[in-house]
C-alpha cells in the first residue's frame, strides 16, 4: 500500500553466494550482490549471463540451489512471488505479466492481497486515483490492457508493484519496448522513486542507459559477477569490455560500393493491418545489389505490414512487388522464398523457429523440401545434420549439440542460427526485421557484421529497425515511414539522427 | 392448445434445468483454463449415484449429496491428470466421458426399470406462483430449478465482481502472469475443475430425481455434450448460459412434441450442436479478433 511504503523502506538487500543450476548448467554461480534503498543499480550483462535468473530468485519465482537472501540483515526465504511481494519486492518483467483481456484494475486486483472480496474493482480504483496524485503515474483504470501502448502497459506494471508495497523495484529490460520519449518518462519516474528512498534494479544490456540512469553498475558474465563500478567513474568501453570479456567495435568498417541492378522493386503497394485499417499506403521502394536500405520509424507505422507483404505473409491490396524483375505480388511465402527472398522475422521465437524442434531441424526450415535435404519422398538427415553443424560452427552458435530443442538456446544464439539459415540459402534479397532487438552487445555486433558482409558480397538487404544508430551505421539509403507512407528517403551521406527523428515524427522538410 | 403450449414450456424449463446446472459448472471450470469434455461422464455418474443413494435411503438430500460427490470426484480425476500431471485435456476429458457412461451403466444395471420411492416435488412459491401462466412456468418448479437459477446468477457475480473470481479468470487467461502475482495456479485450476464437476453431478441428479424417476441405461442421453456446446454458445458467460440452457431445453422437449407430427426427432436432436456451430461461425466471421471470449489459456497445460 502506498501509505506503508512511505513509512517503512528496505535499507539493504543482500544476496549472498547465490547459485542456481538448470539441468546441471550454472546460471548463477556464487553471486554476491547488495542493493541499497534510494539507489538505482544497473545489472549489466549479455544474454544468458544470468541477470534475469538472479532477479527471478530475488522475486521468488525460482528457488536458489545455494546461498541466501538477507533483507535488512534478516534472512528471508521466498517460496513464491507472494512471499517476495510481502517482503516489499516488486518486479516488472521484460514480457509484461498482464492479463491482456482484463481491465487495468482487474490486473491490479490479481496480486493485491488487500483488495476486498466483494467489488474489489472499486476499491482498487480509489487506491489507484490516490496513487496517481502521489506519483504522477497516470493509467486509465477501466481500459483493457490490450488497448494500451507498451509504455502504458509498463506503467500499469510499475503501479501494480508499487501498490503492492514494493520498496525495491526490479525492472527487466524496461526500455526494450519503449519509444525514446517513453524511456525518458520512465527514467524520471525511477529517479523520483529512488529519491524517495526506493531501491531500483535495472536489468539491461544497453550501456548508454545504464550510464545515464544508474548510480552503480554490477556486471555479470556467464553466471558470475565480473565487475562492479560507480557509473561516474567508468566509460562505455570499459563496461563493454567487462561484459563481453574483450574489446567491442562500436563503429563498423563501412566502405562505399557502387550499387548494382535492382533486386526488389515495390510499386505503389497498399496493405491492410490485422485490424483492417490501411497500414501501408501507396509505397514505392527499391533495393539494389550491393546495397542496404534501412527503414526507420516508430513502431506501428506500417513497417511490419510492409515487410510481411514483401515476404508473402500478408495480402497486398493493390500495387506490385517484383524480385529481379519477376512479379511476386501475393504469391505464397514459400514461392517468394524460392524466388530468393530470405527473411529474418521480427519475432524470432514465434516466427523464426519451431521451438520444440531440434536445432538441426530448424536449420533447414523452408528448404527441407529441396535437394540436398530431401529427395522425392524422404528427408536426408545426414545432409541436414552436416548442414546444421556447418551453420553452428560458421555462425558461432553456442549450443551443447545440434540435437537439443531450439527453445533451449538463448535469444542471441537463436538469432545467429536464423541469420545463418537465411543467409546460407543464398538469397538475392535478405529482409531483416529488428535483427538485433533484445540482443546483447556481442551478438549485435556479430549480426550487423553479417548484414554488411551480405552487402559486400553483392547482395541486397532490406533492414527494418527502430535502433537509429544501427540504421545509420549500416544503411546506404534510409527510408522513413510515418503513418503508412514513406515520408523521406535519405542517402547515407546526408542523413543525420535529427533529420530522421523529425521525419519519424511526421515532420516533412 | 394453450394447455399444450404451457405444458411444453413447463417441460422445457424442467429439461433446461440440468443443462443450466451443467453449463454453469463447465463455465467455472473453463474460466480457470481447464477444458473438461467429461461432462457426459460426470453427469452419468452423478445420476447413478443420486439414484442409488436415494433408492436405498429414500432420502433426497442424501441422493443430491451423493451426486455432488460423484461428479466432484470424477472431475478431481480429470483435474489431477490435467493440472498436476499436465496431460492433454481433450484426451483426458473424452476418456472421462466414456469411463463415466460405462461405469454408470454397470452400476445402474440392477436398477433398470426400478422406480424411486420419492422425487423432487415441485414447490409453489407463495404469491408469485399465483401469477397466471408465468407463475405456473417459473414459480411452480422443483428446488433444483430455483437452485440452478440462483447458482447461475451467483456464478456470474462471483466471476465478475469478487476478488477470487477475477483471479480465476486471470488464471484462465494468463497463468504465468497470475503465478508471478503469487496466485497458486494449480490449486485454483484444480478446485475449479472439482467445483465444475460437482455442478455436473448435480445436473445428473436432476435428471433422475426430477425429470424421470425410473432408471434406464443411458438416462443422461447426451445432455453432457449439449452442455459442452452450450458453454461455447454462452461465450463463457453464466447469464447467457442460462438463456441458452432453456433454449436448448426447449429443443430437447420439442423432439417429443413434434415427433407425432412427423418431424424426425434426430433432426431436432441435432439442433443444439448446429446452433453452437452457428454461434462459432458468426463469432469467427466478426473482424474483431478478440470477440470470442474464450479464456486465452483454455486447454493449455501450464508449467513454470
């Protein structure tokens, strides 16, 4: 409750010698971590470094295999999140833990131990309104969660945790779904909370935001603490080195190259969204050989629909799409792939892989029905497996074996395998949607290099990303989408972040 | 003619009562995310338990109690298999249906053709029962009808406006989010399954203690399957379930009314399922993706 959190605050949370194993693999090994009230602590590390596992232990979702947790010097045992919530710990997960079909107040009632049995909605609404005055966190009480933007949903999560009396708030990758503006709002909320004595832990692999927001940073690698620093006395490069264990290249060796013939030709296409509204309006676009075309824009301005239209996942209402001169408009995804369009999809786990199939089976998806992976009737498993071994080696996928289900790999390794699979098909056009979204520094660097390599090898790449630096670093030309239109196409030499930012906001120069 | 209509409507309400009880229970179960296709089996077990105990003791209360217990116990089996062992809910539910029908057949064999010494008598509600036509239809019924109506309203209110109800719905929509808020998902699902089974047992009891009081094999006659369809037809809302139950009850009765007029009864028996398909079809045709109010996690086993 709000009242309680103003009186009592957790002074320190100590995690001592925490270890956690999953099927014999150490996710956390002897981790010591101290969190103080009034402090924003950054927990930095690559994917699979054990950040989320460690915080899930603190939130009672997992029980540690070794070590203990002390709250203000008193040992605490959390059997479930309920115990952690009672002790004053709240967590906002990377993938929001909200019931999409329920209203905001119903979502808050879910975890509110003090909600009355009868008509809890009304009581919670009253509390919510009081809370909004206190913290300035506005959320519409009776909106259904699915109607809210990602930023609003996150605010619901924060309000939910605070209303349950969270003195210590853990946020897992909080900015991964936010626009730059929403991130700024979030940061000011978090600073205010810390100012009032709350402890805040941010899990992230974005160096800038850790340096910008946090007081202190702890770096994890492979389940162990490898460094700790005051953010005032540390540089981005130092942190990156701690995190990856070696130096990281932040800018790539981009060489000008003469662009070749047209590979993708989009002529005046119009595409509808899932809701039936027109999402892509009369868009023209071309991508040439030896060229990367980047598409920038705030999420939801038609980028996704455009990509789905090009890759055959969505119906084109009008207009034409050609690959190397051949009309592929409204062909099936399978035909389009066979015509030389490879796709690194936006949601890599849902659309890029079959999580329950083994790695070697995933390695030949979309090509399993062609030679050499299959003949008229049967799959050739020895070919498939040797192809998978090649991919895993060539694209440095960290996997225990090619015989494990895809779902056991970390996000970065899943993406490396997808990139390897798509590239190895030798496509004329590679469509990459948010290829480094949610990936750590090491994997991001690797994937970007692969995209540049495609370009150097003389192929065409269409890159959709919300990461402006990525777009600017890799693209030959940058197209900006706003409300379904391409509102500007800039050449690499003339593009600046400011200019793109204005176009993204719908300001035409 | 008016007499025939009134008596048909009266029988409609009687036939609808067991459907109402069963549907309310199945909505409760499915709202928690567990699909129990074993309603036919649970109703059969409830019917045979209710019949046997009432026959032996001559006490209706004991009979009703036995039916509740039988339905709940059968559902507990389904709950254990699907919630804790996390087996496929469709397979387990279908198996439960066959098991229940078979077991009821065996247990009821010695009672075929026997008549119960007592039955659930129709009770007239004072004053309201005096209203012409309506009074006879709605306030001249057996206690389980009144109970069923109260339970349907109560369930609707419970699911919508109580803390526990919201948590049950949350578990059925997003078990992971519920767990992260400290809700014991497995316990909720198991208890809702058992509760829903008890309702089905009660529905079975109504068939033997009120609708027809002599035992014949297959006495439940597919009502459990109508309940499964009704749950979808109601779009998981107990109030709509109530309307649907009496609508489908009417179809159930008209089979017998229209048969002498040359309408093939099989055609009418098919209607509830046809109506369910039409509801699914109409709902599917609507553009809004979220119009079907099926709990989002219905039928999916949950493990951390």
